[in-house]
C-alpha cells in the first residue's frame, strides 16, 4: 500500500483494527506524504510545476472510523498526520477503545 501512487482513498472502517494497527497506518501515511513532498521539492528546485497534481499521487482521504483504535494507535499516527499536509479527510468517528 505504501508504494502505490494511484491509491487516493483508503477506507479501513469497520475492520476491528486495534492499537497494533496504528504503527502500520502511520507508516503508510508517512510514506505517501514524503513522496509528495519530494515531488514538490524536486520541481521547486527546477522552478517547474509537476505534470500531475501531487495531491493525486497517493492517499488523500483516510477513513478509520468504527474500529477499536486506542490512545497508543492515535499516538503512533499523530506525527505523520501532523506533517502530511496533503491528507484532506481523516475520519476518526467512533474509534476509541473503551
């Protein structure tokens, strides 16, 4: 999933994901964000504009609602989510593990 540049929407809702999934999700978010940042960096050095919109090169929408994610998973995902300025939708409805 991390290497797929054509993946725009990731819907992981209703999968009973728990805290162990947080690190994996964070890794995928981080990979996609870094790829887009690198694209923009390369083009900015050359003074060019990319052929394709970097927003469409990777995950733009993430839905992890209705899972069993707890505070550890959220802590794992916090850094990549904070730094990924490309990720538009982050649906975290009803995720916290009681």
